[in-house]
């Protein structure tokens, strides 16, 4: 669907308490995008519960979830304004733009901002927020491909997050390579950080 075929909503729906916070009021997302973000929030919340994560940390995970695609359907001028140092298509700009916007609105949590900024690329220095968002964004059940395998990984995440993260990164990297796209530097470093880069690094 092209951006001109729907009217992006600025109105967050009612968000159940377990999935809060919610979309920032400056978000520009299509109804389908909001469905995706809600599914990512549901999966993240379920993992937090299974892992027994304390409330403040769960809150950081969910803040990143609600921010990560908040500018995914924003007009190109807005993406250029908020991510002026990130060239390329909207798919690569919306994370940096959302992070910059959140920061301008007063967000200061480095882990949350890095999770949002790099959610399309990966980042070697991520804390758990970035890792959870990267996995939940890919493993949420609404994506049409590879459903069985992704559901199995989603179920395994709470017992083996490091291995599931590596599997998700592998699948996403393979997709980049099979599509003939360049592997950007943060992605390359992220992958190496997950698998080790030489003798003795395991
Ligand atoms: Fe995204
Ligand atoms: Fe997403």
C-alpha cells in the first residue's frame, strides 16, 4: 500500500494497562502499523512476564516498542527533518527519526533511544531493550512469512534469549544478502558481536 492510499492515524487506541505506555502523541502510523506495534507490545509484555522482569525494566522495553515505528508512516519531509544525517529510504530513516523526536520531547534513556534508532540495523552495544525490540519486531505473529519457525523462536526467547537473538539476526542478515542490499556497518558489527570475530573470541 502506498502512503497516499490511507490516512495515517495520530490517534492512539485504548491501550490495555499491561501494554502501557502507548504511542507518543506525535506518532504518524497507519491502522495496519498500529496493529503491528500492538502485537510487538503484546509479545514483549509476555516475555517480560515469563522472565519475571521488574516493572521499571518492562516499562523501558515497552517504551521502545511504542516508539520504534512511531514515524514509519510520516511524510518524507518529516523524516528528512528528524533524520537529516541518515540518508536512504524511509525503512532506514524512521528509526533514527523516531529516536531524535523522542529525544527532543525529553527522552533520555540511552538504551531505549539506541533500541529505537537502530531497530532496523542492529547495534553491537545494545542493552536488553534493543535486543528484545529487535527480536519481538521480527517474531510478532502478524508477519506472513515463516510463521511456524518464527512462532517457535518467539516461544523459546524467554528460555534462551541469546540464541534466539542470533537466529533472528541470521535470518535478517540472510534476507539482506539475498535481496542484494549492502550490509551497513552497524549490522556488520552487530553480527560479529553475536558470533565472535576470531580465535579465542568465543
Ligand atoms: Fe521499523
Ligand atoms: Fe516494527
